[in-house]
């Protein structure tokens, strides 16, 4: 055998021996490691924590816009030159308060004329009324006289007829007495007809109509005169107002707006997630960013239950009293969609969670064994994470050693997990020896 062959054979034996030693050492290490794990499981008590509610975050917030509850345009009812301006843009005005005055001299003249016309019509009506009373009185007096004349004429006619029958009067005298009697009756009937005609008609109708027409014209003139003092239609803040003395306004053009701010409206557009947080609520808390310590509540007056096709949001409106006028249209506030209590949720330490792929598990101590629970997780806090499903408040959660546990594994009286034996069965409880 050559020297080279001897060296190659020696090298092979050396490598084989090294491999055998390595394998033996590895086996011993594995056995020692398993024994260490088993010993740790047997001797080290499990740490547990009672599952409770924790504050997972601050109340969730949403930016909202402050807007006037209503906006009313200011439309003058008269045209002309502005002579006086009493308010400026941004002023708070009350309903009916004068904003500016339009030159009203022509309207005042028209009002004066209508007043004179009304007085004239009233005087004419009064005179006609007096004339009617006098005429009726005269007719009644004439009728009374005519009745007396008819009575006298009738008596005279009867006497002449008797005298004629006795031969003491002529036929001509009889005819004259009869004619006088008939004339008296006709005169009476005439006066009676005049009185009846007066009773059937209203001799004052024309004058009364004239007086009424004059009254309406005067009232119209007075109202028209009031239009030259342009007033605030509602209470609120005067906006878009640029009227100046000496300028002209028209009754066909808007000169400003009044935004009603007490109460005032808060508006927001909610995402689907935010909508779910508020859909069953009646009120929400809000505050201004510059006065975060001054929180107040507002009633929800409108919440759309249908998402907008354009914005993919839900419209929310709230109404709040604003007597102190701290809230201004165009400003913004923060709405609290959740309360402090709602942010108190069941949560577990993040380090207690065992993650396997997309699933998450925790171990819960149940009497003398541990139970592996699949959990549905929510929001993440500092060191805790919200649990939406899988555990209950008050249960005992394993917070250390959970990565070495198996579902259903026993726990000894010392509170340590009992490691499975080589056969897969739990080892005997050494604490009882």
C-alpha cells in the first residue's frame, strides 16, 4: 500500500470518528434540553392576571363644522337712496331691529295725501249720514201731516155728501170735497213711498265705499312708508352686508343675510365606522379646539341612515343652544363619537398573546388545567390589546410561559404546569410527594 493511500484511509477514519462524536453530543444536548424544559415547567409557577376592562384609548373624535341654524336673505321692499345705516357686517341683530333707512320723502307725501283723502271721505260720509237722518225725519213728519190731511179731507167729504143729501150743498161742492180727499190720499202715498224707498236702499253706500277705499289706501301708504326702514327678518349675525349711506338699493336685489345662531347647528360627515359608533345615540359631546376643557353636549337632530353615493359618508347634524354666542358659523369643533366609559374594554397584555399565522390565542386557567382560546383582537393600546371575542371579564389569563403550554395541560397545586411525560401523558404532581 502506498503512502498516499494510507493517508487517505486515515483521513476517512478520522472524519467518521468525528461524526460519531458529534451525533452523540447532539443526542445528549437534546435530552438535557428536554429535561430542562420539563424541569422549568414543573418547578416554575405560571404567572396569571385577572382579565379586566382597560382604557384602550382616548374617546374617538370627529371634526365638525359650525353653521347657522337658518340663513335669511335681506330683501328691501322699497327702492331708493340710503340715507342712514345703523348696523355693520358682523353685528348681532334682533328680529325687527332697523338696519338702515331709505329716503322716504315721496312715500311720506303719498301717505299724507291718502290721509287727507281719508279724512275728506269720512267727513262726506258723516254729512251724508246726517242728511239721511234729517230726510227720514222730514218724511216721517210729512207722512204724519198727510195722514192728518187725509183724515180731515175724508171727514169734510162725508159732511158735504150728507149736506148734499139734505139739499144743503151743491153737487159741485161734493165734487170739490171728493177731489180734496183724493189729493190728500195721493200725497200721503207719495210720502210713504219715499220712506219705503229709503228703507229698501242704502243712501250711504257710495260714501261708505269711498271712505273704505280711502282707509285701505291710507293703510297701504303707511305700510309702504314702514318699508323704508329696512329691518332684520330674524335674530342672528349680520353677514354679506355692504350697504353704505348715499348708495342706492333696489327691492329686487339682496343686500345681506342674517344667520340665526341661537340655537346653532353642528354638521359632520361620518364614515361607515364612525356611523356605527353613533347610530343609536341621542346626544354627543363636543368642544372647541381652543377651549378643550369646556365640553358640552348637543342633541342629534338628524342622522342619515343611507350613505351618500357621492361622498360615501353619512350626514350628521346636531343642535345646541348658543345664547352666549361662543360658537360662530364657519368655525370648527371636535365631536366625541365615544365616551370615556366606552373606551373601557376587555383587554389582555400583548405579550400574553400566542400568534400562529393569522390566528391569535391566549391560555386561560380553568381550575387544575389551562385552556387554549382563540381570540378576536381589536385596537392596540400601549401594552394591552382589545379582545372582541374569546374571553370574559374575571377569567384568569396566563401571562408567562404560555408559549410552552398545550391545550388542557394540568396545573399542580403550586400553580406550575405539569409537563407531559415522554409517553405524552402528564407527569406526576411532584408537589404531592
